[in-house]
C-alpha cells in the first residue's frame, strides 16, 4: 500500500459529508551527510522529503480549500537498519468542517512508517522525532488572521502531540505481534517530571495502556542508536554521534555552539600560512607530498578540537543545559518527543540489492518538491475563504502542471501560426518557459559495464514525474458520507445542568448612624 492510499483510507472514517482532495509528494532518496555532522566516520544516510497537502470541499458547488499540511523528512541508515522520521511542521487553516482531519492525517502518516505491514523501508528500528513549539502558523501564510483558526497554546500543543503518539502506539500494540516493542519519550525543558505529567494530564486526562518515559532516549541500551553501528568500537561516543541534527531544531543549534566553542576565552589564533613559492620554481614530488601532509595536519587540529569540545559535555548535561536555552524558556513551554519502534526479529524484506533505498514508483525529484513548498510559503496566503480558494486552485494546478511537464504556450502558438500561413521564417530555438530539472550524469562504464558501487554524486538517478505518476501516486480524492457527530450536552461541555439553582451573592451595605 502506498502512502496516498493509506492516508485516504484513514480519512474515510471521518464523520460528516464532504469531499477530500489529497496531494502526497515524496522525493526520491538522495545522499545526506548532515544527520550526524560531527560523527567520524559519518554513517551513510539517504534522505527523503515529504509534503502532504489536504484540501476539502464541503459540497460539489463549494470551492476547494486547503485545510491541513504536513512537512516531514525520512532518513534511512542501512548500516544500523534504522530509519529516522522527523516531523518538521504540521499546520491547518482552520477552514475545515468539524471535526478537523488534521489529527487523523497525522496519525495515519505516523502509522504508515511504524507499522511493519506498511513500512516502505527494510529496517528493524524506526525513530520518530518531533519538536513541539506553539506558533500561530507554520505552513499556511497569514492563516492566523482567519477568525475560525484557533491555534493551540504551548501546553495544549504538547498535550496534543502526546495524545497523537499515544493513539498510534496503542493501535500498533493491538495489531503487532510480540516481536515488536514500542518506547515513548518526552521532555519539557524547564519542568520536572511531576510538573510536566500533571500539566499534560490536566488537559487530556484519558486512561491509556501505553507508558511514557520522561527524559531522553540517548542513554538507554535496549534500542540501538541509529548513528552508531556494532562495528564502532573503542572510546565512548559523544553527543555529536548520538543526537541527530535536524534543520530548524534547537538541539542542533546547541550542538553547533558547543562544537565551535574555543578554550582561549573565545579567541582562536589564525592558522599558520604556508610560505610563498616562486612561480618559476619547479616542485618535486617530495614537496608535493609535504604540502599534502601539511593540509592533513591543518585540518586535524580543528577536528580534534571539535571532538574534544563535544566530549566534554555529557548527554545528561546537554539536556540539563537545554532548559536554560532561550528557545526553551522564552515564556512558552516547548517539548521534545521521541517514539522508538523496534523489531526483535530481523526484517523479512529482501536486502540483496546494492542499495536498499532505491527510488520507488510515485516518487518525484527533490527540486520539484522544494519548488512546491517554496511557492506555498512565499506566493500564497490564507487569511480568508476567498484568498484560500484562489491559492488552493493555483497551487493544485501547479502541482499537476509540474508533473505534466508544463508545455510552453509560445511553442504551441508559433506552430499554429506557421501552419496557417504556410511560410516559416528561420528562428532560433525557443527557450522553454521553465527550466529543465537537473539530472544526474550517466554512470561511468568500467570495461563496457556499469560500475555497481559508483555512488558519486548520487547513487540514484533523478526521477522525472509524469501525468501517470500524478494520477496513480500523488493525487487522490475521496467522498465521505458518514453520520455526523452527536451534539454534546451542556454537562459534557462543562456547562452543567441548565436548571440548576444559582445563588447570587450581594453585598450588604452598612447603615450609617445618624449623628
């Protein structure tokens, strides 16, 4: 089952009558070396970008409106048989019919990657990371100006994420066998365990069979860490080898600061320059070797200094100091959530291929996905229903056009005019209106055969989307016609009994004594 079909199947259970239109963009895997930038050696990692856009249509005559969006990244580390899913942003416009489809969409997305039956990667361990920080808007510009959008506060957002992960874990435990175990971690910097547990349970006090661990998962030994393989022996790993580095993540910025800190009161001496050599002087092979060795020695002190700085800070000290970071104490509560799903028995999927993260049908190029995301963030806004309807139509047509190739209008007009007149003036080749997507050069041949392990610059060719890919894997629609949710009684809404007697307290005035 593909991701689009799994998401549509989950939306079919929502109450009410409406029609959903879903666009799922998954990029082809590419080499990525910044998940553990301070590890030596860096583990071989492949990255995939994911963008999910959901629009809703209340009735056949109503316009389509974007209601939910998810931006995520999937990292595949074959050496440790691990996958890291980082949920970067989740946003809604507030223009959906109640109940909102955003929680269902998020849970279906996470379940697709943690469930063994639908997991697209042949891995034994799946790590789900997310950072909860309350904001009025994430992916839909100016959607906070819409009166119907009610962004969650800082504590409610942390409780909302904990509730979604708890539901995913409960469904996974009910379906999976005993060979699959799940561990959940959460940490609210600046709050103790009792404070965090009481604050979140007061918002969503629902009994659950899933237990949470307050803290970080980087000191445990039950689940192997994604960045450290069994072959890595010797000294103990530092925080740069065990804590993943994500974009727009406070712990990644903190690791960068620790790695770039110098000892001599923040002042670093300039590197020693090589002596100038005359242009006419000839250089021998011995001199070239000495120059190459000097280059290696010039880089090694910097790497040693970075490793030394990271080793000075333990994992527990790192998270204790995170509580004093400005991003975590700037008047709002933030939360780090990690979900680990491990399988005790090895995966049954075949791993005989040279690369287990080869492109699959339905994937698009990273440039196409980046172009759609940039257009969403910079070229559209959603402050009202009218503006949202226009932005939704333009962006959905753009996604279809990018997959169809965006035939140039100029070429069509020129060919039509030449057929009518019968005369044609020699003209230079027309430049297409859109730039062609960059493609990886063909692999080099070794003895009239392709080299199997040629991984430079990217082991996988760039995919070119087509209209068939758009209709089969990217776009999907679903009509929902289910009973509406029952209306809540005043007691369930917290109003209590409407006929209850109300006692009005009045202030008795003291009578003045006449003189």
